[in-house]
């Protein structure tokens, strides 16, 4: 008696309860294999280990299926179902090669990812963000090549597909040229690195912290709590000011002093006041320079540096400097003038003179009664109003008399 005959006799002797037990055990083994493969792939965090675990789980699935089919004496039904689909050996081989090729491509992209990571660790000047973008581009390229190979394996001609893809590309390019421009600008920004996530930047009239950089847009968090999303094509075409790149920032504060004040003394006072401020750097040292002749004052430019630039540090340092300089000027009697204007007349016309005007209470009765005086003008206006009222009453009386005459 051969081994298959012995297996058939043993299986035929199984009762329904025993077949149920065999099915349950097979399903339990299948679930355990799947859970074990998932745990191994997660623990090792390697695509190769994931592929090995997946292949092992697939083998367990096949074995469990075969056991269940044989246990329930369903081989004939299974073979009939397979024959009904008219599966040829060539198609099975192609399917097997396709699956193995795709598994190899998936595992190969994991190897490429680890190679790119090692390259970034050994190379200075390449950020993790740039490495991730490089890996994604390589991954997409590998997947496209794999798709072409699979299509050739199944005998699908690429000529018609390429022609159709060309027309589709033209149509999509015309319809989504702005989006494509943003994508290309995003790639340029990612590799040129004018700013990175966490930098304090000013893009056009938007000022804030970079929170995210995608392939399509750049996202900012303003200091007013606003969430701003800027298209990358707009970012690439606008002026970008990065205030965090060098790790320090110089701040300017302007203050005006009176033209009669001692300029050198005011400059020394401002410099000493800034030296006592703890929120600014001592190296480079704070500076005070003369900037311009203003309309009302001589303008001094106070220059000082802060490290680890941020909006909070800038405002805190600026507030401390203004308070210190104002206190120093007040103690020394240096005047910070208000805006003022000087009025003068030409010498040929006798210059410009301001004559004090007497008040109405101080005016003499004779002057108040004179024509043209304010009181006289008011009286004339009242008299004119009274005359107009009398004329209206006379006209109304004449109209009444005419009506009585007609009656």
C-alpha cells in the first residue's frame, strides 16, 4: 500500500467532528503564522524580513488550505474549479514570476532606503529632508521601471500606451499647469534649501515660522496665530528673508534728539544704556550711529544683536533697549522732541509777526459797537432776520386783503 492510498484511507475514516477539529487546528495555525510574521516584520523594521515573513505566511496559508480541502474530501471539486478557468501552465509561470519580481522590487527599495540613509550620515551638508526626497524620487523611478518590465512580461505592447499617455500628459499639462509649476518649484525649494522647518522667515508680506514644506505648498504659522499656506510657485518667485539661518540677528531702533542737544553725549549715553541690557549680545558690541537730520530732531540709529532669533526675543530686547535709553536720556536731561515746524517770513516783506488778539471781554464798549466788530456783526445779522420776518408778515396781510376784496 502506497503512502497516498494510506492517507486517503485515513481521511475517509475521519468523522465529521474530526474533520471540524482538523479545520479549526489548521485555521489556528494559519492565524498564528500571520501574527508571527507581522511581529517579526515590525520588530526588525526591514523590508527583507517583511518579505521573508510574508512568504512564510503565504506558505502556511497554502498548506492550511490543502489540509482543509483534503480533510473534507474536496479535491475533486477544487480541481474541477481550477480546470474550469482553463489555467495554462504559461500563465501560472508568468503570474509566479510577476509576483516574485514585485516582491524583489519591494525588498530592493528597502535596501536603497538604507543605502541613502547611510550616505546622509557620512556626508555633511545633506539634510534628512533632502535624503527623503531623493529616496522618494528613486523609489518612483524603480516602480515605473518595474511596471514596464511586468507589462513586457505579459506581452502588452507599450507603443499604444505611450501614445495615449503622451496625449493625456499634454491635456493634463494644459489643465494643471499651475499645479505642475508649484510641484516643480517645490522640488527646487527642497534642494536649494532657502529655509527649513522651524525657521523664522518673511515671504513677501507674510512673516512667521515654517511648519511644513510639501511638494505643492509651504505652510507658515504667523505670530498672530494665523495658519498661512503659500503655493511653492509663489514662494519661488517672491523675496524670501530667512532670519534664523545665521543663528543671530541685528535689530535697529531709531531715536531722535533735539538740535540743541550735545550729540556726542547722547550717543555715549545710549551706548552705555545698551551695554547694561542683558537681552542683547555683547559681541558684536552695540553701536550708535548718526542716521539723518530729521524734521524735528537729529536721528540716532541704535544697533544691537540677539542670538537664536525669534519674534519673542526680538520684541523683548527691543523693549528693554527703548526703556533703558529713555531712562538714561531723562536722567541726563537729553530732550527727545515732539514733531514741530518753524514758520518764518521773507525779509523783503518785513518778516512774519504774530499779533495778540484782544478777547471780547477785554474789548471796550466803543470798540464793540463799531461796525465790523464781532458783537456788531451779530446785531446786524439779528436785525436783518427781523426785517425779513416783517416783510413776510406784510406780504401775508396783503394776500388776505386781496382775498376779502375778491369775496
